C-alpha cells in the first residue's frame, strides 16, 4: 500500500465513512492497541468507531511512513479532540479496554507507532503502541 493509498483510507476514516474504510481491510482482520483487541470484524469496527467518533475527533497525523508489499510501519501523532466526555464507565460498557477516558474540551497528540500487516494489498492486522506521553494541544 502506498502513502497515497493510505491517505485515501485516512480520508474515509476522517469522513466517518466506515463502509469505505472497510474496503481497505482484508476479509478477516484485527487491530490491537496497547496489547488489547480494539476490533476484529466489520461489525466491531463500525460499533467501536461509531462510539468513539460520536465523542471525539480523531486525526492520524503521519510523521514517517514506510511500506512494502507486506507491511506498513508508521510514526504518528494521533490527535484526539474530545467533543463529549468519555468516562471509564462508558468504555467498560462498550467493552473498550485500549482507550483512556477523556474530558470534553480536551485535546491531545498521542505519539504512536503503528504497524500493519497486509494481505493482497489490504490491511490484515494492525498494532498501535503509544510511544511517548500525550502532549496537550492548544487551540
């Protein structure tokens, strides 16, 4: 997957077009964040992102991108801007263990290393690891 193709994925993600997002994923896929499963099916991807993006704006700011036919490696800042508060109780109710609570009005850049395995040019597995402390974003 090229950087331009990945940008198309990010554009669909930003637009909350989850059907389009799913076109970039292999038929069977999973994503892990900090060692916790975030989603592993079309239904769980849509459910998870619908919940999260109903509360926060999430932007993936790619700093470094490397790819070949089988893998993508990225250094990113994931910018989270909370429009609504997400409590620990909300996360527990949704079964989301990999995300931390956040108060409405707060914004952070969270440095992450993101590694994808590809299958036939589509995302098969994703692993996201926080690589430093979150940095407050001043608006």
